[in-house]
C-alpha cells in the first residue's frame, strides 16, 4: 500500500519568508509525527497529533513553528519568518498501534533550504 | 530524560564480513526500541523493533538485534554484509511513557568491496 508522502520534496526560500510543508499519512493511521533532521544528526521530535489535536508539541523550537491537522489526516507544518537555522530535512511519520506497541513509518522528507 | 547513544559515528567493513552496530539507551519506563536505516536523500526505513518478549529480534534484510536490559543496549548485527547495506543507521527509543521517538546521532556504514 501507499506509504507516507510529503510535499514538496525540496523547498528553497529566503530568510524571513513563510513556508508550508505537507504530510499525507498512511491511510487509517491516527497518530502523526513531525521531526526535524539537521545535517549529520538524528531526527528530533517537533510535534505529535492524535487525531486532529496536538497531543504533544513540546519539541517545537519557538512560536514561529506551528502545525495543524484539521481533519485528522493530512497535516501541514508552518514556519513563519524563516531563518537560516531552520534549514534541515523535515520528516513526517504516521503510526499504527498493535496489541504490543506502536510503530512509526516515515515519509521521504522535505529538504528545506533557507537562503 | 530519555536518550540514545550510538558510540560509532562511522564504521567501515568489507563485503561479506560480519557487522555489529552499538546502541545504548536511557529510558525511565519500559522501552520500545527501533533500528531504522536511511540511504542518502531518503527517508527512514524500519529494520526491526523490540516491544517485549524474546530479546533477540529479527528484521528485514537479514538484520537482527538483541535487547539487553542489564546493559541498556540494543545492538544491531548482521552475519554477512552486502554492498547495498551501505547507509546511515539510527537507533531510537520510545514507549508508553512518551510516544515521540528519541534518536541517536547515527552510524554511517561504509562497505568495502
């Protein structure tokens, strides 16, 4: 079946601009996660949705970052007044929980470059 | 706070040789442990996971990992490495306490012919 998809695959913007990154989870997955991966690092958690609500947004670095999931499926990560330090790969994951635990499946990521 | 340490930043092995990638974790509750692989420019692919039960878990592509609670480790192994295994490998911990995964900084595997 279809995996997690993310658009765009690459985004180049100028410092101070606004960007939106989109994530389409695997059908039927109720939980959705956003992570950020800087060069040479492992992914770092940003925010997690259970259904439509943000269940944990403790990883958002500041109030320039915001995410929504209005219908409990597609999610959009929004970054205002972008800074060069926001350049990274933004990964989305959706998850299913079986009788023993939860497994997250990742999309290919959006590579954001802020000039 | 939870954390993951992957002590080896870069490992080079010869094709056909055995492989062991180290992972140590810190987690306050019962951990769920994962290994993911990332090829250049790609997302993360799940290799294997441990939730409970048998401490030796089998994954895709011939990989296995062993959970050792006493050592807080979850090392990844493969008996014979193939050139296509060259990639970056990430260990991650999650669980019932906090659902977000915490990742290590990764180990880059290079395979020599």
